């Protein structure tokens, strides 16, 4: 075989680098053919995409290329790596796809990066599928506009804005009138127990200390006795106080009182706490008949934004009562469904700003803990949202901290937005993360920069970007996308926008920002 000279080999190598074809394969890059005689573009236009069902585009079925990400659930946005659309929600991934073992999700991200927007997008998609969304404590009023746009029910509570009667049978009482026999008796017994637990929890909140077991048993007996008295209306807390002051023999025997004086000394601490609910600052909220009933055939949002964040006692008491009312209504619906008297529905429970809920009062951590363990059995999917793991691990009670950490661990899917690097070690102990996933989350937490041309603050780099984790699987990075109608409903900086409008005479959403 003839051997090439050294000069011939060098010339061939040089020409190959310049792109000429000397029997060597062409070098084609991602943006065109390199070298002499080739072509390269610095910008590639995204091709036009069309989406259709296999029936609409049957000529293209089976598809040549799959989506690469799950296509079952509410469409959220595009995969940042493949560009494919990501569809997901905890109910669809649990019930239809079987991708997660628990119909729940937990979202962690810094403020202003789109946590609530994820919930609102799922709320729209699930409403289309017939799933009813409940927001039992919207502390910032971020779901009011969307709930109204979907034809749902908005209940606004605060001082002088509605009331909640913790002794009202509510939907459980209404459902009991439609049931008969054992089913009716069991539901009424459940209603009595729930009301007793509710009043005991309210007492714990106003006391800022747990109620004793003897006091809780006494409350339960007193509430049971009130049900046997025909008042012509639902009993109020003032009726409960009157009954305890009267001291029938059944109540005296429970506290082992041999005299009037012994009985009064035994019930005095409980009466003092109840009087805070009957005649104190909370009376206008809890010592009146319930102003609004929940309607579970459409989305419901209980707007608590009128309650100042500084009024922790009122906020905690209202949150606890709203939760109890929501769960009682779902339980009543479930009993009617079992009896064939109502169509079966699934519910999506949104617990936004979870840190405010957990710190609001005694009993709420246990309530969330119960939900995360039993949601499959009661047909509820839920979404919990907060800013960081510190919100869960900074609770004053060690038992509550342990329970709160389990909320993330038991969630079927976890959405991680921009978080600071200092958060990664604590987060990594709860959610398995690769080094690249950690860097991605930290990159999304970078503060927004200033546009040198306009002088205006640009959107944060991590706004709308989330890493979707399902168990130990690799995360799916997604950029959420909103329709024009959703952008208007997702504007959580409307007060700032109004200020800009007042100053300039016209509303500039570009200056106001969307606050998603």
C-alpha cells in the first residue's frame, strides 16, 4: 500500500478543517454546516406548533416523536430542556396516570416567583374536569378574582364582614335531614363530635394554651344537651355559656361537684375562656349565626384578607373554623354520595401561605397532618405552598416541627422554585436533589436586574420556573405560561398598579408588574 507523504497528510487535514470534502464526512453543527462552502445561522426561529387529539390528526398517528414528558393533567407550560408541554396536577397523576402514590403537592419558592399562579392554573384546569376547588383560608385574597370568574362562591370574613357559628350543624345537619336510620344517627353523632372539637380548639386559641381533657368532655356533654333543647334556631355560644352556668345535674356529675360552689369553681376557667368568644372582640365573628353556607358544586374561596396579619388570635380562630366547616361539608357530601343521594365529586384543597396557617393557632398543624395522611380515603387532592423549609422547621413546638416536615415528605409531587443556596442542605434532607438540580434552583433565586434602557426593574429570572419532582425521579424543569385572561386575574400587585395609574393618569402593567 502506498504511503502518503507528510505534506499530503497535512494538506488533507487543513482542507478538512476548512470544510472541503476530501473523502471525509461533512461536519454539521446544530446551527448549520461549518467551514468553507457551508452555512451557519446565529438565530433559529421556533417552528409553528399545533396540538390535536389522535382523532383530529389521525393521519399523523402513531406519532413519530413522543412528547418526552407526561401529557396527563392540567397543562402548565414548557419543559425548559425539551420544549415539550408538561401537563400535571396531583389528582390526574394519582388517579389516572398512577405516577404518584398520594394526590398531593407541595410548592416551595421565594416570594413573587409564581407559587400561587401554579395553584390558580390547576384550579382552572381541574374546574374544567369537574373537580371542585376549595380555598378554606385565602389570607391574601389572591383567589377571589379567579373564583368569581369561574362562577364560584367567594365568602369574605373579617371584623364586621360575616360570621361563623361553631355550634351550627351546617351542611351536616342539612345532609342528616335527607338520610334515615343508622346513616342519619351516625352523621349527627359525627357532627356533635366535630362541634365539640371545634369549640375546644377555639378555647385553646384564646387561652394560648391547650384545653384539658375534662373540660373537653364537659363541652361535649353540654353541646349534646343543647341539641335536645328546641331553641327554634341553631344554638349559639351564649346558649352554651348559659347552660354551663345553670349547671344541670348531668354536668355536675361529670365534674364530681357535691355543691353549687364546687361546680362553679370547676367550670370557672372554661367559662372565662368562653366569655372571650361571647362578649370579647371575637363575639361579632363567633357569637352570631353563620352568614354564608358553603356550596360544594362550584369553586369556593374564603377570603380572609380583611383580617390584619397582626391579629393572630382572630386569624387563627377564623382559619380553624373555616377548615372545620370545609371538612364537615365534604364529609356530609361523602355520606350523601354513599347513600346514592348526590353525585360523587372530588375536591382540590388549596392551602396557600401555609406558614400563616401553621402559626395561626393550636390544632392547625394536626389538622394538616391528618389531611396529608387521609386524603386518598376522603377523595381530596391538596396543594400546600410556602416560602422555605424554615417555615416548617421554625414552629415553637418540637412535635409540630416534626409533623410539618412530614408534609413535604408525604407529598406526591414537589414544585421547587427559586430558593437561596443556604436552603439546599435542609431541603436535600427532605427531597433528593442532584447537584445540577440544586444549581438550577439557586440560579432561579437571583434578584431581578434593572433594564439600562428603560430604568425599570426587569422580571426576576426565576419567575414562573419550577422543578417538578415526583419521588426520587429526575426533576422536570418547566416554565409556566399564562393566557391573556389569566394574566389579568393573576395580577397580585393591583394596589401598586392603581398607585401608578393615579400618578401617571394611565395604567401601565409593564411598570406595575404582575406579581405572579
